[in-house]
C-alpha cells in the first residue's frame, strides 16, 4: 500500500511552503499580533516562540459588554480561516464581541524553530493537539487580563472544531462554551468504520449527480487498476489524462488514481451553494458541475471516452478557471492553503484517523485501511510511531460514543448532511448539556461561512441555533 496523499480536514489540513494567495491577501478590520508562548508547556523554563493571532475589537468597543469569540486555528495559515469563517464576524457584530483567530503552532508562520521546524524529530516533537490547546489557553489568559471577566466562546471547524470541543473539555474554567462544526472527534480506531468516509463521498455524488455519476467514476478506477501494471498503456494514459508528467511506472498510474480521488473527496467536502475560495477557487455547486461532465459518457467500454469525461469532472476542482494547459498530478490539492507537512506529521502521531475503501460500497478501488502499513510509512517518513490511543488518553474515547461525552457540557456539534466527515462526527445529543444536529444540504462547516442568500434553509436555521445557544451559555436566557 502506498501513502501518496492523506485526506485532510479538513481536516483537512496548510504549510509554510505557500499560502492560497487569494485567501490571505487582506484581512480588513483585524490587527495582526504576536505573543511569546512556551515551546513546551509541560516543562519548566521552556524557550518560547512567536505565535500569531488576529484580533478585532471595534464591535466590543461600542458597548463593552460582549463576549470573546476565540477561533481555534487548525492545520493552516490563520488567514485562511479568518477569510472562510465569516459567520463568526457576522455574529460578533450582533453580539458586540471581540474576535480572535489564533494560529496553530507549526502552521502558517507560527514556527517554533523557524525554517528548521520540520528538519529534525527533536524539533517536531512539540507538534500536537495538547500543545496547541495550551497555546490557546496561554493566549486567553493574557487576553483575560486585559478584558477582565469576559466570557469566552471557542469556535472551530473540522480539526479546528475538534480542538474547540477538546478546549472546552480540558479548559472549562477558560471557555464558557464551544461551537464545534464538522468536528470528527470519533474518527479514530474503535469508534469509526474506516470505509464510511468514502461511502459518504460516494453517497454525496449519487444524491447530487444521480447514480450514474459514481458508476462512471467506479468504472474509470477499474480500468486504471487493470492498466496499472501493464506498461503498454502508460503512454496512452498520458494522452488520455493530459498529464504534465510522463507516465512510466505503476506508481505514476497510482498518482493518476490519487489525483482523481483527491478531487472527488475534496469536492464532496466543499460542495457549497455559493462560490468559495477555501481549498481551491470553486464555483457554486461544484459536485453538480463535475457530475454534469462525468455523466456525458455514452460508451462505458471506451477507455479514452471514460477517462476524458472523468478528468473533466476532476478539473472542476483543479482547474475551474480553465487556464491550466495540462494536468499536474503532483499539484498540491489545496493550493498551498493547507499545511501538508504538518498535517502528515499529526496524522502519523496523535491524529491517526483511519480511512479505507473497497470499490464496492464506494466508487473508488480496493484499498482497505491497513494500520501496519500506515505505521511503517510513518516510521519511514517521520521516525515516529503512530499513537493510536492518543485521543482516548487525552480527551476520552471508547467504543461507546455516549460514554465518551458523558461528562462534557456546553459544546454545540453541527454537521452537514453532505459532509463525508459525518463518519466521525457527533450526530446525536448524548447528554442534556450538549447540542448536536445535522443540517440538511450543508457541507463541511457550511455554517461558519459568511451568510449568503442561497444558503440551504437548515444552514440558516443552524446559525440561529448557534446564536441562541451562545446567548444561553452566557446569560442563561435567549433573546
């Protein structure tokens, strides 16, 4: 088994090697700040590094009566999340809140060892969720000295949503409540079916594009599997997929498979009803557009015909502008907006989130989750063993999801019905002190995006629930 690409959180997942320029070029009304935080919060006399955060106070200055909205930065440059979490700012304007977006260590420009942060295992050992949460607690303690007594609401989407939920669990004295959107806190060994993520991707394509859409995609993968170890097809595959690279080995064919897989899985996560610029610049309803291309196939027995239209579907994700002359198989699937190195390390250590496929209940190929193969990849790449029990030890995890959250309180878990990360998300209320719901027509943290006229009705109503829940946490009443 090869590990050429790992699914993110989304979870994602942003790097010092570059940013999605359209996402980070400007942050109006926010002030960029730095704070010195310990590299190791769990050791005395630790050296420090500069963690970046953005803060906006003008809404609060009007009445000086609002809360602090604190976004737990996830696996990328913090500007990406500021620009793609417009509802937080929107609600802050209604509730006179201070807004803070904190950058996750080892992402964006918050590098504990500067350009050497990823160069040695010793430098990397401080990259973990618990160290990041301690950063956020450190920053909040500092802010609370200046803004004494203000209640804090933590926010996050995807991995950031996991952090927001864990923040409330670990630091309830600092956080009055948490909004955890599309937060797959159960996506670990023992609490998830590894195949479910890809089953939900396939279900999404079937619901939006009709059953013919995943059927064509599955056929394309069957052909690629057949051709993968037959070099007589390699030159033709270059032509059929218009690749920038030469296809000369079976690994190159596998790169085509991954190129398609990533396009379709990321499209399933970002199938928003308005244009977006999160992972890539995308039009509204991109899965519908992709399936519109894919289902133009008339002859499923014609390899070239099938590949041509499946590639057109994938290019709704990679090349919506139509400006690329060839398909670059090794193109960063998130245009540099996600920190691939940092996320890969987290996936190999504290956040091992199993994902597999079988080619039967999903539209891909047979590649079941193989923990031993993944462990081998991680040891070879990072020199680190996978900490499969990390979530259980630090935040509570077991085969019984209700048991995990029995002591938790004041956390709102929201999910979108189109989001494949439902596979590990909290979908039902497990105790009366939690809120959990699924938004029909919503996708990966749709509710955190800036409100738009064509938002699905349940995304709109979900935002109302968020506002009312925050009011209740802060005041004990809903206005």
